[in-house]
C-alpha cells in the first residue's frame, strides 16, 4: 500500500480464516478475513483521526482479500465484474469490524475483520448491478476516499518539512476537513450497507450523520431513498432535490428517475413526468425510466403515450414482465382485449408467478366471452396468491354467468378478505359471509 507509507508501518500479519458450518447443510457458509494495521500518528492526529485513517486503510486490504476470494471461488465469477468492481461494490455490502485496538499517544494499532456469507454477498452484488446508479455511488465514494487519503498524506509530508514542526492553522483546518470527509465516507458506507440489507431506519440515520459531517456530499443526499422506503416521500424529495442542486450539470440520471417515482407516489404525475423526461435526456437507454413515465401517463389517462413508453421499455428490456402487464391493462382499457391477452401472456412467460397478470388476462377473456379460459386464469391467480380478493370476486362473477354454485362461495371468500363490492353484493342479497 503506497498511501501513507511514510507514516504507517507495514502490515504486521494477515490472517485468512474460513469458517465452514459442518453441523447442517442449512447453515450458511461464512468467510472471515482478519488483518492488523499500525499507524504512526503525526502532530495533527488524535486517537479518533488515527482510527479513521487506519480503518479506511485496513478496510481496503480486507476488501482486497474478500474480492479475490469472491471472484475466484463463488458464483460472482460469472457476473463479469472486474476485481476492482467487486472490491468497490463489496464496500457497500459488508463493513469492517474493529476487533481490538491500542493507542499510546504516538502509535495506533488495530485488528479488524470482515465476515460475510458469499451467497448473500452475491445476491447483493446482483442488486447493485441491476441498478447502475447504486454502483456509480460506490465508485464515486471510493474515489472520494482515495482523494481524501492522499490529502492526509500530502499534509503529513508538508508538516514533516516544516522547520518548527508546528502545524499552521491552514494545515490544521485542511487536515480536519480531510478527516471529516473520511468519517463521512464511513457513515455513508454504513448507510449504504443498511440500505442494501433493507434496514431503512438505520440507513436514514447513517446518511444523516454523513450529511452532518459533509453537507456537500451528494451521495448522502441521494440516500433519500431510505426516506422513500420509510414512506416519508416529502423528505425523500427534499434530499433528492438537494443532490440535484449539488451535482449541477453532472447529476446522475437516476436521481431524477427516483425523484420522479417519489412524485408519482404523491400523485404529482406532471412533475414526475418532467423528472422522467430529464432522466431519459441524460440516459436514453434505461428501460425503467420509460416504464415509470408510462405509468405516470397511465395515471393521467393518456393511454397512447403510456403505450408508447411501455413499448419503448420493452424494446430496451424484452423480458420486462411489468411493462407487458401494464401495457396489457391499457389495451384492456381501450377495449383492445386481443392485444391485452397477448401482453398478459408475454408477462406470464417472463414472470410465471405474477398473479396480477393471470387475473387481468382472465378479465380480458371474460370480456371476450371466453368464460372457461377466464375461470382457468382466475383459479391460477388464486393458487399463486390465496388472498387475492379480486380473483375470487372475478371468478364468482363468471361462475354466476355459468350458473355454478361456486359463485356464492367465491363471493363470500372475497367478502371475508375485505373486498367491499363483494360485501355489498352479499348484503344486498341477504347472504352472510
């Protein structure tokens, strides 16, 4: 490690320990990597700053070991990621844990480890790969950490050259700023790890810490996704907007896209469309942006534009099941049931467990008078999702047309599941449920 090599002693020892669970095949295999690190403090350092620098350095070495293992020994090798990408993305999945540390006022020593289930890491890596914005966040964060570490090295060299050995106010302030930046990176990574794991409140709190330390950190504001997941859409929009302001002309297309989705959740479809327009302008090859804009047009009743956007999303991503389902629903709405059935069939091909696609295709068959096919689809939807009240209600209506006694049974189940039209029908006919 070239960085800080004038202040930091060599790695004392590198231990690689593989923990295998032999007790039962249901237990996950874990790999653990442990390293020790020693840092010689400068006049500018405190225990806290030494810890921040040392943890950043040892974390890189640990992720190097983890990355080498993952790319050679697990399914990650099939992802076509470079070793550098695996290392960078892994920083957003697993954290370095300090096992032990010592500080004598001049030297800081720590022992740290990373421990992970390779299969779970592979799943998280796949999630990052599927959302390019997430990968770019991590790449930017790694670049930022490297720049800050080099700044610490530069300042230490400048201090070493000083004749009186007393740091100037300028150097002190620059050093403090660099350490704050590294600490903010640490909090951002913690937030990112919690975000990937679905621990939304923890992610929000960590991103907030990063923002407090570095208010100009665009990635932390982009962590408004945690607020989105928690249902606080207004705060999420504030954070996404701040990220856009900070990034100016080089803003990530995905920040506009996710802000558009958030406006959509609030029912502000016109503003959502503006954001999707901007996202598409910045990156015209992202299927999700067209799909989301299509959904906004769909909610505004602009059927033709919705179909156009869903179609573009499908062109860019031919197995986009949700786009087929939604386009099918628009075609049903304009009474083009044959085309709707084709789209629902495509959706089922790519997502065979989609109860909504079966239910909607059943509805299209019903509209065409093909009651037997409708019954089959409603039954399949119920099998896939036994609490799908609409599927029971729809099957009840078709069964009634076929004079089947199943009709009342299905209507009662739909009513018990809380579907008001079913409850109203039974109440009006004096039937309990």
